[in-house]
C-alpha cells in the first residue's frame, strides 16, 4: 500500500495484517511510482492486481500540474512500468477510482477535479486497448459523490435528516460506506474475469441509473402532499 505519509494510525491499522506492507511515496514527483514497481519486481514478485484510489490534497494552494501528476500521470507511469517488467503469461487486473465528475458537474468540486476525472476514464480506455495483448485489464469504478466515511461520521451523524432523505432517494434506500467501497474494489480485483477491460462501472447503490429531474420531481411531490 503506497501512501504519501505512513503515520502511526495507519501502522496500527495494518499491524494485524502481515500481508500488507506500507510504502511511503509522494506521487507529485515523477518516477516515484516507477521506483516502487521496479523494487517489487526486483524482489522477485509478480503483480496480479493494482488499485488506484489516490486523491490529490494540496498542502497549501492547489496546483493543476501537481493534481495531474498525482491522479493521472502516476497511473500512466505505473502501467508503462508494469508493461515493461511483467512476464508474458501473468495476468494483471487494474482498477482506477473515478467519480461522477468525469461526465457530470459536481458543484462542490472545482474545474481541475472534473478535468482530471474525465482524463482518468480516457486513460482507462486508451490503455485497455494498448495493453490488452499484454494480458493487462484496466477498468474504472465511479464512486458515488456521497460516501459515508469513518473519519467524517461525526458530520453525517449531525445531519440525520439529510442522510435519511438521501437514503430515501436511492433505489436501495441506503448510502455507500467507505468500507463497502473497499470491498467492491477487492472483489473486482480478485475476480480476474477475462475479456472485461476498458469499462466504467458505477458504485452508488443505483442512483446514477435514475433520471435526475425525475428524482427532484419525486421529492417535490412528496413534500407537496
């Protein structure tokens, strides 16, 4: 698991997971991902899957080139490096975390975020074609724009009415948690289903399947009764 900063909380989290190793790397710097992957292969390992869930978090002012480096070019570097090092017979499953911002407008995110997310899905399609003959499958998962994360539960618990209304608007009447998102990624990475590549899947309890104006109308109809 690659992270910019290995802190005590993270070390405690994985202390009972002997199969997990923490690696510190700042993805804003070119060649960092390549260095890590080269070290993995140098130790005699073959990669079977890779998941990209990185998020650009600027220390001060947001810089677009750094945003691209963390969330787009690092994926490109990883794929190019793996392509040059992997054995011909080994299969690799790659998943990239995307967002509804790749094709819709989220009013709580800036333009850079939308451009990067659209770029990630373009990258998935491009490399799915380029790497298919190398036995590398790459897909994206659009994670719903509302996810109940453990670190933000105090906030969600403070607005139970809003959470309840959001749940009522989803087909499943529930909201995704960060643990469930992790489970979705894990199951898809371990599935190794051949022939599925270049696809974008949505993980939002079916919300994206519904027409937005109809959702608003249904809500207004309920309130006007």
